[in-house]
C-alpha cells in the first residue's frame, strides 16, 4: 500500500476545503460566495492547463489567454445563435448544451494550439515567449474588430447553458460542474505525467538532446503537450463565460496570461495541485483586499516575491516542507 506523503495530505485538505466552502455558503444562503468558489475552481482549471505546459513541459507560454478566451467565445457565440435561432457563418446552428460547447471549445483551441505550436516550438527561450504572445494578441485584436459578436463591448449570454436535466442556474449545481471539471483536468494531468509520455516530456524539459539520442524526437512530445494544455485551458474559458454570463476580448488579453503564470508560480510550478493553491490565494486577494484598495496587486506582488525568494516549490512546496523532485 502506497504511503501518503505530507504533500498528499495537503492536497487532499485543499480539495476538501474547496468542496466544503460553497456547501457551507449555500446552507447560509450566500450565493455570492458559492459563485466566488466557482470562480476559484475555473481559474484553477485554466492554470492546470498552463501548468502542464509550463511546469511539466518547461514551455513558458505567454499566450494561454488566447485559449482561455477562445473557449469563452465558443460558449458565447453558441449561446448567441441558439438564443435567436440564427446560424454561425450561415451553416452551423447554435447550441445551449454544455457538452456540445465543451467539445467544440477544446477542438477549436486544439486546432489553434497546433498551428501556433508548430511555428513557436521551433524556437526557444524568449523567442518562444514572444511568438506565443504575438499570436494571442492577434486573436485579441481579431475579437475586437468583429462587431457581429460585440467587438470591443463583448457578448452577453442571456441564459446559462444547459447540462442534461440539471438546473445549471443554481449556483451550487454549477459549482459542482466546475469542481468536477477541475478534478478531471488534474486527473488527466496526473495520468499523462505517470505514463511513458510523461517520462519523455520530463526528459525533453531536462535534456532534450539526451532524449533525441534515445530515439525519441522532442518536438512531437512538446507539441502534443502544448495542445493538451490549450484544450484544458479552453474548457475553463467556456465555464468562465457561463459563470459571468458574458464574454469579452479582455479574456484574450495578455494580462490574463500573466495572471495564470503568476497563479502557477504562486502555487508551485510543476506541482499537481499548485494551480489550485495559487488560484485560491489570487482570487481571495483580488476579492477581499481589492474591495478596500485598487492597488491589491501590490500585496500580491509582495507574496509572489516572498514565494519566489523563500519558498522552493511555491506554496505547496512550502507547506509540504520539501522542494520538487523530478
């Protein structure tokens, strides 16, 4: 029987608290805090996607907001056409069914990530960072210049999309959907990293020359990781649009890419539950300290600086009392 480590107990406690918090809020008739928990979970899921590329693959992508926003726009555009009965590009009908929207969102993000990855992954270091940023900004400006779907003003989702017979307008039920999606994304990440593919990805990050000499090309490994990472982040974007009932080009902004990167670093780069811890701290700071001052990022910066300087392995590594081992 496998012995539970201190980090495993921390991860389990974090998940348990995250699951119980909205239940308590619902019992106290506080839907705002249930929706806040949903926001934490969705942002954590987006960061899980980035962590797969950044933490486990060593791919410093500054364009993951593009995939987050694409997922949001798929949800918004599908709901828009379903609401008025029109067709996308005159052929494709809209849909208010979450499974259909999620499938389309991950496929769109996967295609976009394949195109971006084929070009950007032929570079390294700062060049890779700048190319991913450039592509994200191209998609951002395309969304702004597309007036059919709101342009710079964004697009409203008047009725929350449906999932079978569930009442998705109920904050607690919607939280359950988001929480399940987060756990699924973490499970998928764990299965990937526990497989032979994960071992090859780790070697590609540590020493791609040695991997190539063993007969495995690093490029397809990195490209597959980049695409899977984008798909997870895109699914989070679709949920985020449903939570807010609104999608706008700001979801595609490079600021969101920076926030996701901060969340991953804060929680612990390459830690399975690092994005969850980082998202909790980030959203709570934004919500509660942001309610007192618009300069809440100053306090976030202090915490991030402290984590980078003194906590090897982020918050999870600090609490676990040991650095990350590859």
